[in-house]
C-alpha cells in the first residue's frame, strides 16, 4: 500500500500525487511505476484502447498472442496491488489551479485534483471512407505488419492507397507475402521510380477507384473496384490518419502538432521529451498520444519512463520545501539548540 496518504482538496475533491488519464498500456505502466514509488495515483479510463478490435496482441514479449482486454485486466490488477485506484469514465477538462496543481473534470460532473498529470489518452485512427473498411478494422483491415503480418503470411494482401506512403507500405508487406496488390484508388500518381520498385518486387498494381470491400459469411472476400471487378484478398492494408487524443489538454495551452513520416504528414502528436515531459510544467505524456508509432511494449516503456520522471520531479519538490522549512526554522529566531533538536527529531522520524 502507498505510504503517501491521499488527501482532500479544499473543495472536497480527492487529491492524488498523480492522475493518469488513459488506462491503456502506457497509462497502466506509468501508474504501476508510481504506485511502486509509493505515490498515490488515480487512473481515469474511458475504456477504449486503440487495439480493442484486434483479437490478439502480438510482438509483446512473454505475452505474445494475449487478447488486448486480458492484457489490460492483468495490468489493472498489478496497479491495484500497489494501491492504485481507478475511475471508469472520460476526463473532459484539465485546468491549472492557483497553487500550481491540477483539477481534472470528469464527464459525470465530478473532479479530482493532482500534483502532476500523466496523459496517456492514445490516438484515433481516422480510416479512409471506403465501405467495409471500418466494419473489418483490426480483423482483415490492417495497418501494421508487425502486429498482423505473420497471421496473413503468404496470402493475398491488398494495399488501399490514399497517399504516396502506400508504396512504402506495399514494399514492406512484401516481406510477409509475395501476393501483394496495390490499389491506386485515390492516391496521386507515384514517382516513376516507385512504379519500377513495385514491379521489381512483384507487386501488382491495380488502377482505378475502389468501391468497397466484399464480405461474405463474416469473411473478407476481396476488393470490389468501381468498374465492378472483384479482386480476391485475404486482408486489406490501409493508411489511417493518426490523430492524438489531446482535447483534454486544450485548457492547459498544450496543442497537438503535425507528425511527419518519410516527408509526409501522417497525423498529430503531443510533443514531449524522452521522459515524456511536455512544454507545460507538471504535465507528462506517454504512449500513442505522443509517439504515434509506439506498439504496446513501447507505449508501456514510455509509461514507465514518465512515471519515474514524475516521481523524481515530486521528490525534488519535496526536497525543496523541506529545505525551505529547515532554513525557516533557523532564520525564524529559534535558538540554534531548539532548531537542532527539532531537526534531530525529524531525522529520527518523530
Ligand atoms: C487494430 C490494431 C491492432 C494492433 N495490434 C497491435 C499488436 O498486435 N501489437 C502491438 O504491439 N501493438 C498493436 N497495436 C498498437 C496498440 O494499439 C498501441 O500500441 C497501444 O494501444 C498504445 O497504448 P496507449 O496506452 O498509448 O493507448 P491506448 O491503448 O489507446 O489507451 C488509451 C486509453 O485512454 C483512454 N482515454 C482516451 N481519452 C480519454 C479521456 N479523455 N479520459 C479518460 N480516458 C481516455 C482510452 O479509452 C483508452 O482506454 C494495434 C493497433 C491497432 C489499431
């Protein structure tokens, strides 16, 4: 259990050392680190992790193939075992209080206060508006070969192009299967050399717009072209725009900025340093909200780093105030003998 006693703010709101907004891999890892550092911590979670549509989590050492919900359940139990608390719900507002702490307002009208804020709200995958894409997302509509490539190895995979990065995707997925078809769909013409590279790797190119995905008996059959032809596919790869879930931070003056990949904008993220510290003192970010391409294990690692940095920051603050108090004892006119006795008692925990 935490040594740090949870307090109540003057408004009667519960006060924690740290409130973590978002209970995915990043948030839970941050909370675990802080709980084990004997900090009082609350995790506010809306319960919609990004990989929820997927059946299994892959490339997570020692937990390979675990269902996403099961992984988080294990994580929550671990956090709770060190005194971490949970609220199921959405945090809708974060504001700085006059004393420098934070008030986090929840959708149900309640609020909590915290000395530090860790934001691990993840991102939203904005999918291309093609019929069938949203319905099959995370099952047969995929984005990441490291998450899903093995499961569709050697099978027919279609790449639905909506921008220039589709060439990069096609060449990547070629590592998992030789049956890759690139549907040019709404993407502008590629560079001449791109067509040559695709041909060299045996990627088939299909021109013209895609009308939608064909599904039968709850299984993807293929890609239906606007002209009517059906191209059989076991899976379709899309390029989603990755938008940081950062609305909560507007009230703190922290805005998401564009993120580029290979010279193209792929979404937005909250800028943070290697420890997750943002430009707003007291606010940290970890996981997909700041690192768009972080897989589960990387998001978890980001949470651990941020948790440790927050604990270090709180420790520094506590040392500063202890020092100020110590100096106050001497400058406040106490006889040095009395001051020494008080400090001696403190050293012995009295
Ligand atoms: C279909 C799919 C399959 C994937 N498969 C894999 C895989 O096999 N292996 C792998 O390593 N990675 C995989 N990923 C990537 C994986 O989803 C991310 O790496 C991971 O979810 C990032 O963790 P996170 O904690 O940053 O965010 P998330 O897991 O998205 O968690 C964020 C949490 O914050 C909550 N939240 C958001 N806003 C608020 C708010 N205002 N108030 C309260 N709570 C809030 C959300 O509801 C959510 O529970 C996959 C992604 C997708 C889309």
